[in-house]
C-alpha cells in the first residue's frame, strides 16, 4: 500500500512538473537604473495573466480590450467562419461567443473597447467594407471598391474609411477621392460624414485618427516611393443633430495639405503628444504642431519590428524578435518632451513568436498575442495581459 501511495505521488508530481514545464515560459525583467536615473522613471509589470487556445489558422490583429476591465475580445477562425469571443483572462474562461461571418475575410480591425468590428469581405469586383455591431449581432455594408483603407479612432467610436478605385494609379490632380466617417453615436446612413478630397483615387491611403476622431492624418501608402506624395490633416467637429436626425452642415470640417518630408515613411499612432511615425534609418519621429507648421522630432533610433504607443504619447512599447530564435522581448520607452528618458526591458517570452499587441484604453496594460506553429492545419495561441505601472 505504501509503495502504491509513493508511486501515485510520483506520478502526480511528474504531471505537475510537466504542466509547469509547458506553461512556465515567461520572465519579467526590469533593467537596472542607468545614467543616475531614479527608479521613479521605471515601469514594472504588476500582474501577468494568460489564456491559451488552439486554432486552425494564424490570426493576426484580431484582439481588443474592454475599457477598464480584464476582458479580452478575440476573433477566431473556425471551420465554418469566424467566431467572436469575450474572454475573462483572469478566470481563463469564455464568457460569450457568436459567429460573425461565414464568408472569407480580408482586413479585420476590431474597435478599441470591442463593441464593433470592421472588416473587408470578398466582393465580385473587389471588396466591400462591413461594420458589425456586437451588441445586437447585426451588420451594415458601408460600400465597396477595388480596395479599402480604414481605421478606428482611439476611443472606438468613429470609423474612417476610403475606397480605392481601379481607375488607375497615375496621379491626376483633377481626380477626387472620398474620406468617409461612420460615427457609432449616430448609426443611421445619412449621419455619415463624407469629405471630397482632390488627389489620386487609385492609391491606397494610410488613415490615422486621434483618440476622439476629431483630427485625422491621411497619407499615400508607400509615400517615400511616390514622387507625387501628399499628406493631409482633417479637423472635424462633432455632429450637429436635431430630433435624432443629422442636419445639413452637420459637421464643421477643415482640411490642409501637410507635405511632410521624405524621411517620414509610415505613421504609427496619433496621440495627445502628436503623430508618431516610422522614418528612414530606423528612426521614430514625433510630429507636432500639425495644425500650423509641422515640427519633426527624432524620438529615437530603434532596430524596430513593431511599435505600440499609449494614447497620451508619453511612453511606447517596442516588440522585437530575438534574431535567430523564437524569443521576443517587450521594451518600454518613457518619453519626456518627445525624448526618451528611460529605456528598459519589461518582459520576455522564451517560447513563441509574437503576432500582435494592443495597449488598453485605460493605459494600465498591454495585451500580447503570440502563436506557435504545431502542424499544417493548427497553431497554438497565447494571449498575455501585462499590467504595468511605476516602480
């Protein structure tokens, strides 16, 4: 009997060790102080929560965080379509799930907060842009074209979009493209703002709104390769509504050409501090004073892979794959007046490839989605929530 009991203990211990060996794959690291900086200038991870699942396809960019909560939203590819799940990452359980779409999807962008999903669905002559309303499980087709560019405001209330016409990509100053805005506060068709803009209708655009969607940067994709590069700033006031109907002149809209220098390649995020962008020579730029004469400031030179910026613009995250390995690291850079004052290693995952990340709306956590290839038809996914704060 005693021998059997010992064997049972060994078996249980072995299973537990095996389980820990598979799940104990993260480390939290805070760098030592540098250049006499005090520990007050450093962030630390306060809490780590993880959720594991398996999928049949590599999904990227399909996560969101509910405001002021630990709930995570994830759109997952399933055999008969796409399933949208609300996950309590603290309890590691699914709170709700619904099938969003059965047709193949192209781009997918979940609104910050998780209440809406915008996605491209295949169309006979290109793609159509669809808005999905999670609360009542309904959808609205916003239009169709040869291609589409779209982006959410930082608070998840306004969707800005423009379609690409296959009429050509040769620059023609006489052509006009249209920037549209769907405001979720007024979800009827005639409440959408439509702005006619002179420029090439055949070139895809980068659209980067600020937090409340009152300022929007728009520029040509591959701007540094285009001799006819153009950049715009749009300023939009709130809708004017009377008797639950949008009225004529419902929004005060102004626009201006920015003509940013060639060194600015790709926008990252429009924050309270200004517009962050990738630049030549692995530089990260902060562009301020956009409404008057833009000022370009070099934040840092980073051997970057992906950058994620908080809404205030006072710190950013650098996600970097370790060369020649499957490991990746998350660095956090604290900024003051557009300059880096602290650069530290915040977290390292030692087993999987990162797929995407999102900074929570309350600026208390960054959520990472990593994946690991299992076989031709299956991936293992892990969603990690890193709650962070001052030391």
